[in-house]
C-alpha cells in the first residue's frame, strides 16, 4: 500500500472539481448551499488567515476548502483517504 498523506488534498480537490456527480452529491448533502451558491471550487491546503482577535500559525490549514463564488462562504473539508487514522 502506498502513502496517501501527501496527495490526498490535491486528489480530493481534483475529484470534486472535475466530477459532476461529486458536485451534485455535495450540493444535495450540505444544507446551507442555496440555489444561488451551487457554483463552487475546491482548493487544496488553504492557509487560515487572522480573523478579528484570532490568529493561526503557518501549520494550520484546511485540507480542502470549498469556496462559494462571490458569497464569501467557505466550507473546510478534512481529507482522510487512508485507513490508519480512521480507527
């Protein structure tokens, strides 16, 4: 078995961006996606920026972020494609 830890974020992002079925599944599964927010893009390894009084160091990232057009909404996804950390 090969190690997925270095490619899982990129692989998951590409699957979401290229697969109409994956996009439909996400649209149907996530309740806050309205009809006007159906266009989104998946971006791997997104750095967390400072928000008001909260800050994050350089190691804090979202594995995959779904960015919703011009709404300013973002949904973070934790990518777990191996079996070791699921137990």
